[in-house]
C-alpha cells in the first residue's frame, strides 16, 4: 500500500501532495484545495517557515528602529559623561596650590597640584612665570616634578605639603563617592546593552536610575573634595597659599551634568507614551 502523508498550512487547512504531474489532493476532513495550496505551502505561509519578526518587549510592544536610534543617541551622551569622569578621576589636577613666586628665592618657586590619589610638587623658574602673576604657577609650566601617592588607603597617614596637613577622612570620602559613581555607570551601561540586544524597554528604567545617581555622586564628590581643600588650607598659616580648582574638576563637573541629562533621557524613553503628546495633544481637524 502507498503511504500518504499530510501537510498543514498556517490557516489550518490540510493538504495532500499529488502525484507527479498531478494536482494536490484533498485530505479527509479538510477543504478542497488544488496545486495552488501546495505552492502557497512551500512558498513560506507554513507553520515551519516564513519571515522573521522583530522581537517584542515584555509589554508586547515592538521596539521600532526610531526608538532604537534614540536609545543609542542617549547612550552616546552617557558615554561622554563616563569618559569625562574617568579622565577627571584618573588625573591629579584637582587643586593647585601656589605660594608667592618670590617667597623662597628670586630664581625658582614651588607649586603643587594634587587629586584623589597622588600629589605633585613642581619647581618652576620665575622667569617663565607671567610678570603680572603674583603667585607661582601655573603647574603646566616646564619644571622638575616630584609626585608621590597618598597613603590614605594603605597606612592611613595624612599628606603634608607646604607645612599644611590634609584631612584624610574627607579625601577618602571623595574618592569613595567617585568610585561608587563609576560602579553605577558600569551597571547602567550593562542595562543599556541588554536593552539594545534583547530589545526590551524595561532595562531603560534601571539604567536611568544608575546614570542619574552616578551624576549626583560625582557632584557630591566635588563638594566633599572642596571641603577637604578648605580644611587643608586652614590647618596651618605659616606659608601663604593661593589655591584654585584645576581642569580635572571642570571635567568632573561637566561629567556630572552630562550623566544626569543622559539618565533623564533614558527615563523619558522608558515612559509608555511621550510626555510631549500628553502636554501637546494633536488636534482633530476632521
């Protein structure tokens, strides 16, 4: 006996392939269908073939290409904030300390700059300094430099520069806030990567929280560091010092603002509907 096999298309119709040169037969219990049914079956309208569909989110909404482009743009903004944070945290130009340029002698003067991890004392030539400048500096001028890492995190000793002593508790607090902000940035970047790879909008909410909190912590780190500088200057008044915050602090200030903006953008993209559509609804002209 000849064995007969059946195929089922997407609409639930049962099709029996015909013999060579003949049309398809009708299976028992199925509607009549000719050779066109077999052609449509093999053309892709089957339960085991067809075009691929885009993955949907957990709420059933498809992440469109426009939404994906907006997420990537907001992610680029957040990455700029991350790069500025790494640049600021890794450099030692947070604060510059400069005594009067003729305090020691008329040929050379000393200036210092430090950050979260180490401090440097530079010897500059007075002839290279702007004649209108009363203090030694800036630290970017050529000269001999002597840099040492702080011992706040190892032996717990305070650093001494120009007979002034640092406040180690404030310096350690500023460093911990900066490190925790970097950890939150990594977590936010992981959430955005998962959102783009899995096309799930849910991960935008934790990512927005991570980036907003990281920006706030960066700004708090700057405030704590500024208080540590003021405490350092008040520890001794033997050597008059002119102090100013340097370009590393500028990088961190910009990074904090950019991270907060990036987090807000992710939060807006995670909303079920656009806030502009709520505030400015389209008028029906019909």
